[in-house]
C-alpha cells in the first residue's frame, strides 16, 4: 500500500478515518463528489445501474484503493461505490489532494501507476466477460481476488480467504444469472477445485483453479527476510520469463521501484515445489 504510506506522511489517516456501515453507499452514480477517498479497510463494489434496474459490478475496491478521482472537476460519478462490509476510508477534499500532488512528485507517480493498474484490470475483466465461459469466468475472478489479497497465487491445498460476496454479486460482476453461478460453483465443488460457502472461499486444488482461470503458471514462492515477504524467481530461462508475462496486469499491488524487482516461479518447477512443500 505505497500510496497509503505516502499519504500517511502528510495526514493522520487513522485519526481522520470515517466508518461506513455495511450496505451503505460511499457515493452514488450521478453524485457530484468533492472528495477523493483512500480505502483503509473493507470491501467496496463499484457498479453501474441501468434504467431497467440491471446492475453491472465493474470492480471490487480493496484496502489501499483510491476512489473518486476524475478526469475533470465537477463531473458526476459514473458509478456507485457500495460497501460490502464495514468500511473505513479517509476523505481528501479534491482541491487539497490536488495541492498535495503538485508538491509531491512521488505521490503523483504512484497515483499514475495505480490508475494504470486499475485500467489494466478493467481490460482483463472485459476479456474475461467476452471470451470465457461461465466456469472460466468464475475461476478467473476468484483467483484474481485471492492474488489481490495475498499478493501471490495459492500454493497449498485448503488455503482460504474471507470473501464477503454473494452469488448475486459474482453474477453481477460476470454477466451471469444467479442460477448459472450457483450451478457452476457446485460443479467446481464437485470437481474438488474450490468450496465457497458462508463468505469463505477454500481453494482445494490450487493448480486446477489456476488452470481453469487460464493462468499459465502455477506457483509464486515467498522468501522471508528483514523486509517482509518478497516474491522470488527461481528460474531465469527465457521461456520461463516469457510465461510470467501472462500474469494479468492489475492483480498485484503497485511496486516500489526503490526495491529489487521481484519475479514468479516458472510453471516447469511448480508441481515439484508443491510436492516438496507437502512432504
């Protein structure tokens, strides 16, 4: 959360945080918002409502997201921000944030990178909707959310995350009916790939979920050091480096260019790594 860390040098985000109840809207489509928000905790669904009442979820904003940025001042919000859990945000008046950006080039760079990552993720969502079937769409979305939360692909069978989404939310994000989502989740459960119930996603077979999502590599390894968890690339062949390029942009957080670049484990050694960890 580099943007959050940078803003914490300017403002006391924790002391000034606002708590938004679950089910409330941070802002609604058509509102004129004079503030930008950084999400400190919680889940927010960004959605568009059509005249016939149908809803399309565009993205899920997780901690660290910056919301409310506009291409021009005074423009109405093109989407709504609906809280799927209790949410804590810090609101920056737009003019104040503009002034901060003008005097903080590093923050400007980080915001630019974040906007680029958000755009790339939107393009990935469009590809998911346009080219994949229901099984692949659902697997792709669930894997994306896992990676965005954990900053790595699942490795061990039985890994799980809290997922405050209903089957209706998944359908609205993927253009599928509730019945279609329910049937597909049941198939994935019967195939012993995932289990989704009671707002918890359990990944039973990580390689199978990764394959179903259309991702070409299997595992991200972590190495612990004094800086915390870092991704480690265990293969340096040209073919392996090419395969890591298929990792969808916008899934991983904005990188700190003042640190050593990180990489991914190649798929050629993925299953051996899983076997070694299991042993």
